[in-house]
C-alpha cells in the first residue's frame, strides 16, 4: 500500500514586476508545502488563465490567487471585479498586494464592495506566506 503525496497547491501570481516575481519564487522554494506556480504579468493574461482560454497549457483553475493592483492592460481592480462577478471564479481566494499603511487601492476595493481573502504588504515574508498557503491548503 503506497501513501500518495498531496496534490500541489496551484497558485496564480499576477505580478508585472520581475523582481517581485523572483522574490515570490524564492520564498516558495523555501516552503515545504508542494506548490505549482503560474505567473501572469498583466490583468488580461490573468483572466485568460482563470477562464482557461489561454492556450499555454491545460493547467487547472488555481486554488489561490495573489494579485498586484498596478498591472498593465487590465489593472488589479478590474481583474478582481471580473473574478467577483464570474460565477465560476468568485469562490477563489484572492490575496491582494497593497502598499503599507492606508493604501488607496484597499479603500477602493472596499468601497466597490469587492471580496478578497485578505491584503498583503510587499515584500511578503516567508512566515506570512506559509500561513496563507497552509490555510488555503486546508480549505481544499
């Protein structure tokens, strides 16, 4: 009888800054939780991945989304609004990257009544990311 290892947690990172993407990847490499990372560098690409119209791969819909607000093509607010409005996507936990303190992006999200799993201040630390991913894993 063999014990199967758990399926990797599928993550979509929506981030246009290559340095932030590398930093996120480095943190994931240090976490013992198995993950599969997909990266979208603009809002349109993110929505294409989420709607499975992207022809890059047959990857499943992610288990969790990390979303930067300041993106080209479609900004994070637009992406979040479309996720919230889509019956097949609105269940996804979306964590939004915001600036420290009273970020106007956070206020805009809240005044628009959009749903998020939470907010993260960049650069995110390994301990916090580990907690967020472990929580996402438990809720699958």
